[in-house]
């Protein structure tokens, strides 16, 4: 089209010569600008592709826990099953709400006896891609993680024996466990409960974010502002920790590499991974959280004390990078983070089966002994 336009210009009379020259200059500038933009986008995509991966359209297979339709459906029922808790009131979905980005939108979660846990609940979405679970990484996988909150005093406050006894009073669960785990003589057991929940949680992925489309070569998937934010995200050093398929979730880092944030953001009473390893160098070290769907999951940090994402970006700039980001840089990076919202899992609430008789009754007596952060 451009060559045709210039040809038409040449058919004008000599008196229009100034116009011909003007149109030719404008066309040349436009072509040059488009080429520069294309080259810039190509370089940005090449750099990003070396640091990040798109979420795949299908969940990954789990080592030692193959996914089947029946197992996933059982795991879904158990994820939403409040009778796994001592009170029959709390389920996995209570803290990892599938309607609100896989979190509860609370600074710290409300658990058994209305007691609050010690840390902000991480999102369950895309958690299958994390190299460990919980803020301190004490669970190696989702199966191990699923067993923790059920027993934690500040969360569901139950016991494995009580969980199994309750499930055994529900005939439909007996049939489903037997079908899913046919090689187990006593298919209804605490470990199989966790295996089924892990299988369901592995399906809670959010592919096809606009950033994923960009990584797959659609350079128009991001706005100019978001591309500028992506460039700053890499240039300033954010991607040194927030990289890979989950833009995080694959390393441990001290909170406050350059400058420790205030005690309201980094409480002195929670030394992080040190509670797991008892190694001095792990004091105030935490698993780097995923940034996938981050705009849907406030408040931020393990303490859950920052509600504004731009403020969180500014805190990380100062504390982790020693960079005083200006308002424009902070806003651009935040705009980029908005492109990380993927397609949410389609969730239809299960209708849970009726309970029989003979199992433990629910109880609401809170237990406050030996409390510790549980997320």
C-alpha cells in the first residue's frame, strides 16, 4: 500500500512537488518507526523467552500420582469437603477460594475457633509448578502440603484418624476411594485423601494469559505500557528471582537483601525458612512467591500487610534491589503484572454426599497449644 501511495503522488503536477516531497518524508518516517518498533519488540521477546515460560494448556503429570478423571473428581470433592475439619465448617476452599484467585483475600487466614494463622495464604492456582509448598518450603509437593492444614491447630484442627473415620461413614466416598485406589486393601486412608486432593489441585492452572501469548510470539498481546513494564522488570533485576514458568516459586530468597522492610511487613517473630532448617543463614528467608494472577490476590507478602500492588512493587524495589523506582516505573511494572492474569479454571461446586452414622461428631472447641505459622 505504501508503494502505491507514493506512485500516486508522482502523478501530481509539478506545482504539487512540495506535497510529493512531504508525503514521501512522512511515509519514510512511518516505515522507519514501524521497523524500529518491530525490532524493539523482537529483542524484548527474545530476552523474555530466555527467562520465562508460558503456562501449558494441560496440567503436568505428577510423579507417583498419575492423573485420572476419577481421581481428579474425588480430589475436587475433598477440596470442598468441610467435614475434613474438626468443626465441619472449614475446607481447603476456605483459604484457597476458587472464586477469588485461589486465596481468601485476608492478611492471614481465619481457621478453627476463629483463630488466625501466622502467614498469608498463598494462591493454589498454578501451585503445581512451585518447587516446594508453603512460604517456608516445608512441603516438597502438593500431596504433602494437603496433609498439613487438615491437622494444623489454627486451620482445620483435625486428626488423620478422625478424617478417615468420617470418610468411612460416607458410603459414596468408600466407593469412590475403592475405584480410584483399587490396589489398596484399605483405600480410604489419609495419604490417599492427600493424593486425590493433589490430583485436583494440579489441574488448577491458568494458561493463556496475555503474557503467555506474547511469549508464544504474539507481540500485539501486550500494550506498549506493559511492554515498557516488562522491560523494566527485567532491566531492574526483578526477574532474577521472579522467573520461570510461575515467575517465582522456584527459589528461596532473604526478604531484605539490600534493606530490610519495616517490622509491619517483616515481623521479627517469623524467621521464615529457619523454622524448617534451623540454619542461621535461613533466617528471614522465604520461598519466592509466584506473580501469576498477582493483581487478583491481595494482600501481599507473607505477612499480608500491603494491599496496594504498586506499593508492593516499590517495597520490593527498595528491599531486594536497592532501587528507588519512580512513580512511572512502578506504574509500568504494575501494568505488566496485570498481563499475568490467565484463564481461570472452570469450577462447578460439587454436591457432597450424605454422611452416615458412627463417625466423630463435629466440635468447635479451639485448640491454642503449640501454635505456629501454618501457611
